[in-house]
C-alpha cells in the first residue's frame, strides 16, 4: 500500500527554515585571516645568484663580445657575427636571457645559497640584505627584470634580422638594464 506524503504548510516551512538557520549559525569572527597563497607550481630552489651565473651573465657576455673593435699592434680589427653558427649561438644567448628574466621574476626564490658570500663583500650587499630589499619592494625587482627581458627581446629581433647595428644598440641597453639593477641590489652606495 502506498502512503501519502505529509501535508506541508507554509508555517511548517518557515519553522523548519528558522530552526535550520538558528542551528547552523556560527559565531562571527571579526578578524578574518587572509587565505594562504597557493603553493607555487614552479620549482624555485635555484637561487637568483645561480640564475645570474648560469643564464644571464654568460649569455650577456656572449652578446657583448659578439660585436667589438680591437686595436693592437696588428692595427684595428672589427669582429661581428658572420656564420649561421655564430648567429644561432647569439640567438640561444638572447633566449636564455629572456627566460632567465622570467625565472628572476618568480616569487619564492632565495637570493643565494645559505652562507654564500660575494667576491668583494665589503662592496656588495649580503644576500640577507638583498632579501630585505626584495621583501620591501618586490615591484621594483620585477620592473628591473622586465627591463632586462625587454632589451633581450629587442636583441633577439636584431639577431633574427642579422642587424649588427641593432645588436650593438640593444647590447648597450642590456648593459644599462644590468647596471641599473646592480646599483639597487648588488653594489653598496658610493662604489
């Protein structure tokens, strides 16, 4: 035999809603903690110093040394990339700097391995001092890395078009980007 459902009245619905609401209310916490940021999907164990030594510095040097004038006892000699292999090596250098800048902008990265010192500690900020500077103004750090990256993108265009004049011009901009950042995060004032 089939039983009929009990008859629901508006009063029964209101009473049920009141009881559910009253029983489910938790005390209001006036101080709400900000949610923790999600963990980074990136592995940031490689330090800023290691990225500079592996990705940025050697590739910037390769670009800067690709166009040069040497004056010696043999006279004046101009050097510039000529072969497909030389241009490809420069392209790899520009791409490495572009991606190195991306790596520098990632959050959660330490400045240097624990206990690391600079080559000239009396003239350089310690890694701990740089960490403090980064924590105080991360936006400036990202801006410096973005300027480095923008110069490397222009270098990539010069390399792809095999334009040695633009390679020289944007190599100078790359140097300016490096020095601006180093003045803020590496060299102690007055050096």
